[in-house]
């Protein structure tokens, strides 16, 4: 058996690509536009392990996927959790659980998918403004 990918259904492909690609730094590995099927699939991966992909599924017909949290979350190890959170904030993304401990933070994608960010290696020393949040 081999792990292939996780699927995230998105309502706004451009907003989701801005978050996952421009915000988190994932890169697009491939894309499948299927106009006859009325959907587009975009596969994204992190540079350190491109074999583990996220598939963004965009259906052309608007559909409300609801606010259910039964998906859980995606997790990414980052080189500098403070810099990553500051970058996402500069893009207008809310850091739902700031990295007060220098180790872990949570943000949400435009489709309310919970994203866990974990500091690679040891936790960074506590730093402001994160410690006070």
C-alpha cells in the first residue's frame, strides 16, 4: 500500500491556491481540467516530500459543503513558525491558535480547513507578539 493524497473540496480555486501555494509555499505538481465533468483537480505538494499531495477539487457548479469539521486537519512542518505565521497574517489570514510556545499554530484555509503548523526540530524560544496572543 502507498499513501497518495488527501482531498479538499474548495469553493474558490483562486483563493485556495493563494492560501496553499502563495501562503504556505506548496507547489503545484499537476492539474486535471475536466470541463465535461465540470471539475478541476489541482495537486499540491511540499518541497521536502513531493510524493505526499493535497488534491484540491473544484466543482464548477457551486455547492455548499457546510461547516462540518469531520475532515480533521492537514499538518505541515515549517522552518520558522513565527515567520510563516507572520507571512500568513500579512496576507489577511487569521492565525486561530498562535504559536505561543514556538512550536505549534493553527490557521484555516479559505474553505475552513484546519491547518496545523509545526516547527521543524525543537520549539523556538517564546517571542512576541505571539506569546501574548
